[in-house]
């Protein structure tokens, strides 16, 4: 299954190779032009009838993770975070290190030896380390190098009422949607772009927009979902199972109102549920895309993901299907020249 | 069965304190093969007896390793189907955020313990640990759907598979104290190749994590001449003081302190030296945090020993042990038992 393959692959920002290769394999027979640019972004093009506006749909390939910074005398590995990770979710988790995916665990001080105030405070990254089971530095150096990327060891699991648990749903869910669009849509011309290093500062998106020069851009994302009980509804950024989330604004973009309204109108006309992303926190590739060269009109459409940036992110297959349906309908409108 | 195979089966089966019966199907058949009798007592302790040879005075040695593990329990189901929960045994709330869990309802339900996205956190939030009462479990069903699947009081365990690390190291949930149960099994196998006078009772105890309860009743029932608790000790890591810890791969810790009979402990050390079995010392001046503390004060008092298998990250779901340490623990126990005879027992127990 595509989403399983994509989420279980390793692709921490700056090390997207494994994910990139899966995507290239999936789409190369379905596009008219494809290239990997100097930063590692995939820029694919599907031909269609002439359209006055150039459309680009993007999804970032990278995920948050860790990087090895030191191997100590006991053979324990120190690390730093790549992208926004809550240090508190690292404790007591298995991880996979480097290209060979060496298994390690992030342990913690036994509760028996803690002072009471200790367990009220979060553990700092500097206090954590990865144990791969070696006795010393020399043994460790044979298996791991400083600079190795680290991913969470978390499998794709379907559970509950059509839910999915996986790591890296942000943003393999966007990659999966875009791959499926590229494979299914025929005779509609658009650029399908998979970017690198979104999680460390929207690095790949600017150069891509510079190359493609899109008039319209749709950014596909897995976005914040925090619908816990007893939270005021205005504090809930998105709900699970309420359909694709359309962004209003975030820290990087005030999304084009006309484009956004056009999209919600399309959803309404086609009876596709949607919701607004009611948080101005976070940001995505749109931040770079809408300000590159003379600029581009952008919209972000996201699949809500609970526990984002953690090994146990959760999304709904129903939301995925509705997001896909909306995207397809948008493309049909685009073909008619009505976007 | 290979010790690693057994340990994998034990660790991959959940046995939260009070809910240990799930292990009966694993422990009973493999222990039965090498023992003369096996029973489950009223609290759920599994007691296997291996009879001694020429045991005129009917001397008895009891080994105890606890088969229960720490876990969680369902407390409340929210309107949107999220589950509120509490802990069973000593759980550091910091170790359960973002974990996958299994809720042991009518059927086993997969779920995750949610976390707040970093994007939405206030600046000072990130430095505070999240309390268990502020966490929720998401099993992906509505409250209505859950009504027939989950009840208040169902146990919940962290979902973690047994895995092999480098060398002889393994990682799993609840190696505390399934490593001890595996050591008892290895000891039975060793003893089946040796001759021993004492009757040996191998007890997989219940409810150690909530107050060494199974050890009290089983020790009372068996009334042994010698009780030996096999548990885990703190494996050395950089943040712990050297004096509090045992080194990994350097053999079992032999406990010294008030919980331990000094004469028997000296004998145990002599046996380790005679048979070249590596060992370390573990210092515990008062009652230990093991079944040994219960055994010692059962009936009119029972001479007690404790052996500790070095284990890193105790009470997390990524505990680490070295298989060699388990094997050496088993070997030391077996040879020690062979040196206890009807003739020398009284002398060993004398002050």
C-alpha cells in the first residue's frame, strides 16, 4: 500500500533520498517530463490542453527526526533534533539509525531513582541518548557515524473506525495524494512538485517556484489536529473526520481569499465536506512559493493529523478520500478554465 | 525452548499486575517439562516443584521472580471516545506520551496516547512534564461504539515488540521481571543435568509491582528453608551514580544488606568464585524492592537472598538486558542449589 510504503520510509529533512526514489518509481511512467533539481526537489509535468494559468501542486517529502552528534565512551549516542519535535515525546521510544537502520532505544532514568520534582519537569535533549547495545565507543563507531539521520521506529497501523497510525503522516499523506493525482488524472496539464527540507525552513520550495513560475499553487499538507475533549471549539485547529482543512492564514502566508473561496465553493457544489484550519500557527511551503519572483496565488489543503510530528500520528482514511475527491474536482474546474 | 524464545513470548504477552493469567499458557507448559508438579495458587502465583534427590530432611529452596508488569487502567470514556486512564505500579508519566497502547477490553484494541502539537504549545509548556490525568488515549471509535468494547477497569499496556539490539542485548517492555522468570527456567534446565538434594520451588509471582503481594502468600504456602528473589537491578548509564548501578554483561548483582542472610550470601559468593561465574555486588541496607522483602518476613522469618539481573531504563517500555547476565544468574543459582545439602544447611543458616 502506497501510504504504508511512504510513511515507513526514512526521509528526515536533508535526507529525502529513500522517499524520493519511491516517488520517482511511482510516477515516472505517468508524467511527460520529470527532473530532480539541484536541491533534490522532484519537478514533474503532465501535459494537457493550453490553460492561461500555470498550476503547480506541491507536497514536501521530508519529515522531522533526529541526527547523531556524538558517540560517548560507553557507546551511547547523543543527538539533536531536525525540525520541530517536542522533546517530551522522545522518551522511551525505539529509533532506527542511518542507512542500515540500526535499532536503538531512547531510555530514561528509572523512576525509582528520581527525586519527586524530577518527574514534573520535561527531560532535556541533552539528557537523552540512544542505546544500540554496544559496550563502548569503538564498537559504536563500527555501526554509526556522527551525522547519521535517525527516524522513529513506527509502523503503519490501521485501527479504530478507518483511522491510520504512522510516523511522518506530515507530509507523506500529501505525497500520497499527489502521486495518486498524477497517476489518475489525464489530459489536464499541471506541475506536480515534491519538495525537500520544508521542516527546517521551507528550503526546497523557493527554488522550485523560481523554476516553475506558477500562477496558481496548491500546497498539500498533513496538518495540526488537536480535537481533545473539553477544549473550546475556537481553539481546535481542525477536527478528524470533518474533511479536508482549508488554510486561512499561518505564520508564513495570508492565503488568497478569492482562490480559497473558489475552492470552498467547489467543495460545497460537489457535496464534499471541508473545514477551515483555525490556527495561525505553523507554516508551510506556501510561504516561499507565494513570494518567489512576481509571486503566485496559493492555497493549502490539508488532511488533519492528530499527534503531528510524533511517531504516532493519526489520520482518518475518510478525510484522505474527501481530500482526494476535492483535489480531483478542483482539477476538473481548472481544465474548464474556471479556477 | 531456548531462553530467548521464552523471553520473547513472555515480553510480548501482557501481564499487568492483577491480570497475570495471560502468562499461564506460556509458563506452565515449558516449566512442566522439567518439573515434578505445577500449580496455580489462589492469587495466581505459578508454583513449579522440582524434587530433590535423597532429600531425607525434606529441605526446601524457593525461587521467586515476578511475572507481573506495570501498566495502565481505563478510568473514564469521554464524549468523543477518548479514554482517560490511571497507572498500575510505578509509571513515570514522561515515558508514556506518544506511545502506542493496547486496551485489553472485550477484544484487544489498538490506540495511541496523544500529544499536543509543538506548534500550539506555549513557551513554558515544553519544559513541564504532562500529568497522566491530562493525557488521553485515542482508539479511533466513538463513545457509542466503545460501549460494547471497553469497560472502566480494563487494563492497558504499552505496545512494544521484543527486539534484539547489538551483541547479546535485547530490548522489550517488562523485562522487569520477565528476565527473572527466564532465569528461573534456565536454572531448571541446568538443574535437570545436575544432582540436588533440596526440593526446589520455582515461583512466578503476581503483583510484585503493587506491593510484593504474591510473594507473601506463596512463601507462606511453601514455607521454604531458603528464599531467593530473582529480580532486576539498575544497569549503569551516564546519569546514574556508579554506586547505585550494575554494569551490563558483568554478571548478576548479589545483594548485600539487611534483607539478605549473611551466611547464605557468603556461600553464594563462594560458589560464584568456585565456578568462575562473573558477579557484582548490589548494596541495599534495608528491605529491597523485590519479592525478597516479603519472603524474609513470612511466617517466623525466612533466610533470604536476592540476585539482580542488570537492566537499563527500568519501568520504561524500552528496557534493556544482556542475555549473558540472565544465563549467568541461572548458572549461579543452579550451582548454589547443588551445594545445599541436608548435612550443611543448618550450619549455613547459623549466626
